[in-house]
C-alpha cells in the first residue's frame, strides 16, 4: 500500500510541474504579450467581425466570427478551447469567456457564457484571445489525493490491483458470443464480462476496438442498470455516444455543448433538459422570478414603510420562485438520468456536479493509452470496476513539460496496468488480432515491430490495392538528392521544401495516371501527413497549385500525425522531412507516432524520407530492411530525372 501511495505522490508532483509549465507558457505567450505578439504567435485573432448568432438546443448563445487580417497565419485555436471575446476599446472590462465549437479557415463559432450579446460588441474592434483553463488540473489533483488517502474499501483495492500490487480476479462464466464479432473480439468481450476489477481491450490499428468496446457496453448494460463511458478527448466520447445510440441505448452526454458534435447535441444534458415535458414550466418560473427580482430592485433607497414592505414581498416571491425552479430542474435532471442506460463524458467531465454522488458498477475508458494517469483516476472514484481500451503502441498523452515526461508522467495508468499485470503472471488484457483496414504489406512491419507478429489482415483487405499495377507500399529515398531540412524561425519547427514539392508531384502524377474520374467516382480519400507542423503548413500552402490535385482537393486531408489518430484514408503520403549530415532525427525518434502514421492507409502508403539520416535509428533501420524485403524501395533520383 505504501509503495503505491508513494508512486502516486510522485505522479501528483509531476502533474504540478506540468501545470506550471503549461501556465508559464500561457504567461509568456498571452498574459505578458502585446496584442501584436499574441497575433504573431497564433494566440489571438484580431480584428474579427460578428457574422452570425443563434441559440443552441440547450439555449446557449452561439456566435460566429470571421478573422479579417493575417488570414494565412497559423493559430492554436481548436474545438473545446476556452477563449475570451473582447473589445479593443476596453479589453479589461469589455470581455466575455466562451468555448470554441468549431474552427474553419478564418471562421470560428463560439458558445458564450452569457444569455445575450453585451452592448460593447459595437464599441471598438473585437478580438479572440486564448484563455488558460486549469480546471482539468484541479480535478486530477483532487482525484489523485483521494486515491492516495484511501486506506481501505474498493478504491484502495483498485489502486493496488491496477498498479500491480494486487491480484485481478475473473469469475467463470459461459462463453460470451456475439455473431458480428471475430474470435479475438469475442475473447476480449468474454474477458470483460468475467472481470471483477479490471480488463483491458488492447486494440492495434484497424482491429475494431470501438466495435468490440460498444458490444461490451451493450452486454454490460443488459446485466447492470447503468454504466459510465469515458475517454480523454471529446471526439472519442462523441464517437462512442453515436455508436451506442445506434445500438438503441439511451445515452446522456455530459459536457459543454460547444465541445459536442452536432450529431450528438440532442444527447447532451442541456438539450434533454430543454426537450423535457416540464421545461416550459421551468422556463416560466425562471422568467417570473427574474421579473419579481427586477421589480423589487427598482425601489430606491429613500422610500417609506409601505414601499419597503412591497420590496420585501417582491424579493421574497422572487426567492421562492427561484427555489421552486431549482427543485423542478433537479427533478427534470433526475428523471433524465433515471432513464439513461449510459452516461458518457470526458475523463475530466466525469467530475461534473450533475453526477456528483453517482456510483457505477462499471466504467469504460476508451483511448486510455492517451490519458494522463491523473485523469484516469477521476471516473474510477465513481466505479467498482474498470474496462480499459486502447493501444500503448500508438500516441502517448500530450505533455508540455519535458522534465515531467522524462520522470514518468508520460506513462499512463493503462500502460502501467497492462505491463505490470503481465510481468506478475496475472494478465488482464486481450489483444485484438484481425485488422480490417489495410493491405497486409502495409500492416506487416507494424505487426512485427509492435505486436509480436500477431496481426492478421482480414480477407476483405489483405490484397486490396488501387489497381493491379499500383503497389500498396513504396518508400522513396531522398538520400543524396540535396534535400536539406530547414528550421522555421518563428515556430522552430522543421520543414523540407524539396521533399514536400517532390511528394506533391508524385501524388499529382498518381491522380493523373489513375484518372480524376476514378478518384471522384470511387470517392478515394487521400491523407498527407507529416510529423512537423512547418511541413504541414508548407504542404497546405502548395498542394492546390498542382493541376490534378486541384481537381480532387475536397478528397484530400493534410495534417499532423496526432490529428490522424483514429482516422484512415485509402491513400496516405508521409513526409518524414529530416535530412542532415549528423543523422539527427529529433521528433521522429518517437516511434509510436510513426506507428500511427504508417497504419492510416488502406490501399496505398507512400513514404518520403532520407535513408542516410534515418538509418542510424534501430526502428528505421529495420523498416528499411523490410522495404527491401517486400521490394518497395525507390530512389528519388528516378522521379527527379524521369
């Protein structure tokens, strides 16, 4: 017990280092920076104009703003970020916070934390600033302290078992079989149903982890009244909410409506309250209470006894109506939750006051290998057992502090549990083994390096190519071509202009050879990936200047590796960028990111890189051997001089 408590105290200390690093970044880039510097860093849009407003299903005010200048500058805004809408006339007083719904090019939609637009929106020019949000840190710290302090009971037991100092138990039940699942998926499902404290669904790329997890939730709901389903990101929670709704389950989505996709808005607690039979009565009570309050406050300080009594009566009536409204809202919320089979939220969102005091027999945590340990403990405070799903061979959590990451903050609860239980001879995981995404030549290297060569390509994808004469895998070697990497002065990110240009030409030629009509009729999707943001920006700026790419640009996505986690495309191009005499590969040494990048393609994967720079690293050395083995090697010289 003492060993696990000390370990968690260290996690708590590292979390504090991470919080300080995050806050310091915010101080330097936002609080202490001028408006022009914030704009330069992509932390502020200014000026913006208001181009629309509406109310959401949950009656939240949503505004649409458009950026007027610096329209091609990169920025950090994305869905779910906390922001401030301000007037440059008086930014200290004239500002209101909100949450970003969506960002597209130079347009942003924001759910504001006010009932109506303030008058000052017409005074001076408006801007959008990024705000620092420490709520997630506060909730993680609270959860970790509760876990550390637990001396006995279920929480104490879970702590010891998950951290490798207790035995996980499994009951013996008849095999669980769902006809739509394959053998390893059904094995994982059976393991989930037998688990007393913990089970792990280990899902390598394309193996149907989400499908398996959804069926596990469906089966669990049939035995238990209600379950909690969480994930670190809103996108993952939304996907599960959608899939579970399709299975006929009644789902309540906890979270700010701005962070929820349009498809799932009707499942949010705000929308379900607004659609409840008694909501009109609640609205009337709130409105009447406000009317009485305003009438009472109209009385001035100098008035007689009769006016004083009248004011007292009005304010008393307002207070009474507010109390009645609170009680009615409590009833509506309780009624909604009582009918729910599943409650979904982010990990941090599971601390929401609406489900304070709730207890669940089971909590499911998807994408658990991307969650900071502190956040994984938050829903565990409400549960008796946990089912993790994820893959620790793919993307780790995002951590700003290098020091905290090096000292262990990057190791997740998922990773600790799966590895320590195996080492102790008490395995709790089942790895899914049949993948349904990619050609076996695209799959095989990842299977060998990360998954003990256990993955098998399903017959539906095993030999799927774009055409008989199009190989599924090609590595184009830029060694000796003089394609030297450069560093972007503002972001310090790396890019390689020549490599990017040649890669886009290769894609343009592919579209020409296969035919634009073929791409359009078959709706072939293309993903262009680079681990470096500067290269992503370069490719984004240049890809439309190519004749054939231009004709199918709606079918092309250009983004970072992180953004492609969980996504797939028919064709994937990867620009590795690094090319230098020192053999320095920097960011590329995070091989889990490369595992993600290399396993997004279904029918064709094309990788551009410099073998002389990459070959000093074991992972890339073995990959280059594999490329030779499957005859997928091509020199860039062949493309330059063809």
